[in-house]
C-alpha cells in the first residue's frame, strides 16, 4: 500500500513498475543492472481516487500524463533499484497530495487608481514617442 494521506492510500495492484537500465556514469556495471524504475499509475481508471482528485490530476497539464490518463514517473536518480523505487513512489504520492487540496478561488478585484494612472501615463509616453518619429507632411 502506498499511503498518500490519512484517508487515502493506493493498493500496490494499481501500480505497475518496470525496471530499466539507467543511463549515465557507473562504469560497466551500469550496462548489466536495471536500476532505473518506471512507475505507471492509471489515474483515469483508478477506483481508489476520489472523483475530484482524479479530475484535478487529469486536467493538469503534465508531460508525464499520457493521452489515456496514465501517469508515468521515471526514477533514475540513485544507483540502487530500491532507492529509485522509493523515489518514484514518493514522487507519485507528492503529486497526488498536491491534487488533494482544491485550489483557492480567485477573488476578482478592481485595479487601483495608481495602477490606472501608471497605465495611462505609459500610453501617453508611448504616443509622444511615436509622434516624434512621424514627419510633418503639411509643410511640403
């Protein structure tokens, strides 16, 4: 079981792990061991996730999410497979924890008088600058 919060946990049956050869330094040993981990979690079909959390995860623009709603996390930070496995699981848990809380609604505010004046004075300065660039065609 992967514990996300006090009320939410994911069973290991919903997680798919694949072990790959990690790239990078490590000598010849890196060519023989599969220490990198690819963790897949089907967000769209998971019965463990509440509907609001699933919707937030699916609407998030994340390059790790496939078109079918499968979240793919690759962990190859460490040399040991067990540490990479724990790292991938922790990153998945952090991602889901971030989707647990509903985003705060934005309260519409009106622009202040000073900001309006700054905007208008900027527009006036820009207009004056453009006016100095133009030629006077009436004198010719």
